[in-house]
């Protein structure tokens, strides 16, 4: 029965219940008064993902597994279960995007319903130039002026509606607000007010790939196409560099083996080492403070760096031909607890080959790092693709400090990821599953190409929600370490030849 206005009405006997996807749904059943055990026979899945989970390949895989193994098995073995999902594709290759792909999931019949089936003929002129200009032109400090701009844009639309609607077709003609005149206008208002990326995802179910550089691989593509069969470094590796990212609760590290043609072979981990393969920084179970109890925050971080440096600096890195290599250059992030970082480096005994590293995001409007005035006794990169500088530290004797252009280094890394494995300048992971590492590399930041007085630059920004990017930082830092060694170069800059004095010809005749 159903209660309506304090009166019970006859019901059909259906049982309706709600559960969260990540809640306790396995084995769900209802026991009737006659003892019959009723299993679900119809399920509606509503928005199975969040913005955060859509950005994480691991979270997408988890949700797909919950749907396949949990939700779709609720009907038991003797009865078929019907399921309908109402969802939005938030990002390319997220959980919903994969389910809508009939090749990947033939068990689902996917239907993408766009708000606009087709754009207007005057899409670039009347809509995105004249109408958009009227709608956007208002005084942001005047709370009433935006209403005036909206009213003016409505007048323009009413006057030119026939020309503006031509060629456009809305899926749901009744979908528009009280201050609008059509579903077509409603769609273009979202496009103009919220941006093309929001409109493509929320309204068209066809999200735009994040960033301008669509040739860069996604995390799932890296984990699928850039995993090799090696365990020990290949025999061609000649240079070993490493970088440590210093955080309050854990240290992330990456060691990279580099060949003469700049192929990259990374190995990575954390200190303290975590038992689970997939974890977030904020949820790590074994922290520096738990490992080094009773110490102050600064001393605990220093002790952790010393322990990790001792391991990485004294370890022999074996190649497939049996040759064992030591490290060439090591770098430690100087952005957090720099005093502890410098003290740990001095105490390690490797201060001649281990340096603090500070990243600088050089933008298109900034003077390029290698074009700035050179400081006294400063070493700087001769590799045009990897800008860095190295100079004596003014505050601590015996320490040298490195700086690098993070935008250039991240772009360099992603171009290596996009290079076919086995070719010069390619990137290849060891045998195994590297989903979480690949998320750090390709799902934590996105790129935007910008132009300025010093040319064009690819700038990198954090994804919404600030996902973990620590192995991205350590991988970039390890590449800089290999470059500082001077043994390898991807694109060595041509140094101008010194002018030689013209020799005078002397004749004794």
C-alpha cells in the first residue's frame, strides 16, 4: 500500500528500495510474510560516478566491477535482471563512456542523447559573436546589470530568431527556462555562460578531451601500451638518475634508467613502502610519523630522507646483461622542509651528486630559463629540451641547488609517453600493473598551449579536485637528474664556435 494525503491506497505489491553503489548491496533480498524470498528484478542506476571518480582510471574500474559483479548479479541465478542507467559522460574513457561503447561492453545498449542534435547555421556569427557579446557585456560590480544584459540578448534573439534557429535541432523542445524562448536558446546560453567543455559533457554527452594537446596519452593508454616485459634494466641503459618528492606523511621516488638514444625506463616507489598497490596520499596507512615515532616533524622528515637516500644511493641497479650500475645524479624536492632536505643530503655523504631541486613553471610571458643572465659559477643545461641550472647554495656550504622548468619537463615527458616503445626517446614501464602510477602521470594535470612575447609554451595545471601528482613530479625530476649527469642528451643545443684569430701569412722570400 501507498500512503497519499494520510490515506492508504491499494498497491501493486512492488517493493522499492534505494542503495548507494558503494554501499552494502550484495545479496540484497526481501522476505515476504509468506516466507518467500524476493530478489530484485529491475534496477535503475542513477549517476554511478562523481567528478573525482571519473578522473581516476582505478575508480572507474572499481565502479564497473561493482556494477558487473554486484548490481547485475542481484537477481540471482534463476531469473534475469533488467537494468537501466541514467548517467552523464564526464570525461573521455570514464566509467559511463566505457559502458556506452558497445565494443567494450556489448551487454549494454548505450544511447547518447545530446541536447542539440545539430548546431545552428549561424553558430559562429549570430550566436557566438553578436548574441554572446550582448549577453556577456555587463558591469560585474552592478548586481542588476547582468539582468539587463540577459534582457538585451533576449530582444536580439526574438528579433533574429528565424535566422538563429535555422539548421539547429533540439532533442527536447520544451527544455528551457522562464526567461528563455526555446530549447535552442537554452542550449546556447549554457554554451556561452559555462563554456564549451561543460556543454560538451553535461549537455551533449561527448566530453572534450582535457587540454589542447590531444596527442598526449591518457592514463589507461599508458598502462596499456607502455608496459614492457623487462624486470632488470635493459642492457642499453647507461645512466641512472633519481628524484625524491618530499611530503609530510610520505616520500615518493622514481629512478630512471636512460639509454644513449634517451629511452626512459622508470622504477618507482614510496617511503615508507605501502602494502597496497593502489592508494591515495591522504589515505596512506603507513606514514613517516608512524615509522619514526617520537620525533618532531622536521626531524622525522629528515630521518626519512636519510634512510631513502642511503637505499637509493648505495643500491646497485642491475641490467639484463648482468652489469650493475650505481646512480649518477640524485635530486630531492626542496619545496617542503628545505632545512631537513639539505641536512639529510649533507649527512648522506653524497652531496657532490645529490642536490635539492626547485621547480619553476616558466610561462610564455616569462624569459626562458636558459636565456636569463648566467650567475657566477653556474652550470646550466646544454640540452634545449630540458632547461635546468645548477649553482652553489648561498646558505649552506657544500650544497649545490638545482632549478628546472617544470612546464618544459612535463611536456618533454608526455612527448616521450606518446613515442612508440622501442624508438629513440620512448618510455617503457617494467612488467606489471601500473595503473596508479599512470594516473599520477596522465590524470593529475592537463596542458594548455599559450603564446606570449617569448613564443609558444605548453603550460600544465592541476586537474579539478587536486588529484595526486607526486610520481609525475618524481619522474620529471629523475629525467632532469639524468640530464645533469651530462652523459645523455635528447636535443643538445649547438654551442657557438669561438672565433679564431686569422693567421698572418709570413713569407721569407
